């Protein structure tokens, strides 16, 4: 009997392992649209998590090497580079995921070839002109700017064109399902170069002030962008047949500028709570709240990964007129946004106290704020990446309006709630705004596209 029980247990264990291997094989190696999407989204998610760890490490090292004053100047300048660089492509990086699939579906190869090269030249030229204007603004305002920040700001202006072109190339690569080529130069290679170059300067005995750190960061951005350009051009050369090029600059901007508004209002919605909290509460409370937001960022990475993976397919199926395929793919994208987000939220809330303790014992005081902030993230994930669906299907104007209304609501609620409730009020304001945004987007998709975009129900 003992031998039989042992054999039964062994067979049972082997069966479980076989089933797990079979499921893993279908998930990782399948050729269906669902398998490809999950695999690509998983790749993006891993890249974002690893890049967040690299960024966290780099900030710790820079703060220790530079000291408080120089580090503060560096963070100030680099934040401006991140914010302006994310908007100075005028939405071209996002619209690439709409235009490229449409050109392919319609057989408009001249326009496709024109966009692949012309979009990068356009964003480089415009961002260079804007950077020169910003440098002139820095020179004009230099008497009122901290003297230690002037030269780093000039270097920041020099960094912007490469940053913007890298964003554009990211959109082009993602439109061809080359997720690693699109994301790794920005999130992994660039961050690694910043750490390596600043560590090298520190090891060689240079005074690692804000200027040297910004020079290292500028070098990292340019090197990563140029390397990405070489690889992208090589892959495009083997993927797109050479031929005549046509340039529809006006058409590109007509699609891109409303998407830029969506992205801009999203950025404002993301930063409003912290900026308002900083005006009414102590820096210690802001730090605790910021730690809570960073801890919950893992949930946002899931949404980002699925949005980055699915956007160009929405545009492709719409251009082909294949509505059943589009509906099925939208439902798949929503399910694979909501359920993993829900699971990640439960895990983060369960581990919230030890995770916040890593920032310092005093940060554990923000644990209850996590529950308030998590509500908005979970509700928002219930409709998946529908803002990308609206943008890709030509409804970017009303999508921008929805984001603008959500931003205004968030700002008003923050101003009302933060002075009295602090971080709890900021979290509540943001969650209420995200719920409002979710309901609004759900209604818009229902009215405009006739689609049910909840992870549950019919």
C-alpha cells in the first residue's frame, strides 16, 4: 500500500508539472494573437520593473556621490528634461502606432517609407528649434536662476533633441512588435550608461557636481538614441522594400496633436497630487506620499505594458474593417489588464508595510494611504487601455476632453482636500478622479464604438 501511495503521489506530481509546463508553453510559445500579446506585454512589464530598480539604484548612488545641494539641482534639471522631452515629439511617438498599421493595411508604401524617416527628422528639427529657444530663455532668466543650475540647464537643452528622437523611434519599433528595441535603449541602456559614466567620473576623481552628472546623462541619452537608430534602420531595411517616399506632415500632425493633449493631461493628472501636496504640507509628508505612489507603481506598469502592446493592433484591425477581430482583441486586452492589476494590488497591499519600511521606518505611516490610492488604480484597470483604442480609431479629440475634465476634477479636489487631510486627501482626490475618468471613457466607447469595455459583465 505504501509503495502504491508513493507511486500515485509521484504520478500525480508528474501530472501537475506536465500541466504547468503545457500552460507555460502555450503562454510563452504560442503563435496566436493572445499568446503574442501576453508575451510582448510580459516583456514590457519586465523591462519597466527592471528599469525602475535601476533608476532607484542610480538615484541612491548619485545622492551619495553628489551631496544634497548638487543632487537637488540635478533632479530639478533632469525632471524638466523628462517632462518636456515627453511632450516635444508632439504625439508622433503615439500616432506612429496608428499611422504605420494603417499605411500597411492600405498598401500606402510611399507614405509608410516617408513616415519612417520623415517623422524622426520632423521631431529632431522641431525639438532642436525649441531647445534653442529654451536655452535663450535660460540666458534671459539667468540673473534669477540659481547660478549652479544655469550650466546644467543648458546641458538639459542639449539633451532634449536626442530624448525626443528616441521617443519617436520607440513608437516606430513598437508598431512592428519590436518591444525590446523600442524600450530597452530608453529604460535599460540609458539608465545603465548614466550609472556607468557617473561612476567612472567619480572613480577618476572628478568632482561629481550637477554639471558633470548632467553631462553624463546627456551622453547616455545621445549614445542610447544613436545605437537604437542604427539597429532600427537595419531592421527596417530588411522589413520595408526600398522605394519612393511621400510625406504628409499636415496629416501626421492632425492625428498627433490631439494625442499629445491626451498624453499631456495624463502627465498633469499623474503629478497634480504631489505638486499640490507640496504646497500645503511638510516635505516629510510629501516624501511619505511619494513612497506610497512609487510602491503602487507596479500596478500602473501592467496597464502601460498592455497599452504599449495593443495600440497598433487596434489601428490595424480597424483599418482592415475586421470588427469581430477587433472586439475580441479589445476584450482580451481588458482582461489581461484588469485581473493581473487586481492580483498585483492585493499583493502590494499585503506587503505594504515591509515595502514602505525599505524607504525608512517613518514611511510605514503611509500604509493606510495605499488602500485609498489603490481604489482608483483598480477601477481604472477595469476598462483596460481604452484610451489607446479611442486614439487609434480616430476619437482622440473626445479622449483628450475626458482627460482634461479628469485633470480639472483632480486639481479642484486636491486643493479642497489636501489642506485638511494631507496625503489621505491627495490619494482620495486622485482615486475619485480616476473613477470619474473610467466612467467617462466607458460611456464614450459605448456611445462611439458600441463596445462593452468592462472586464466583467456584458
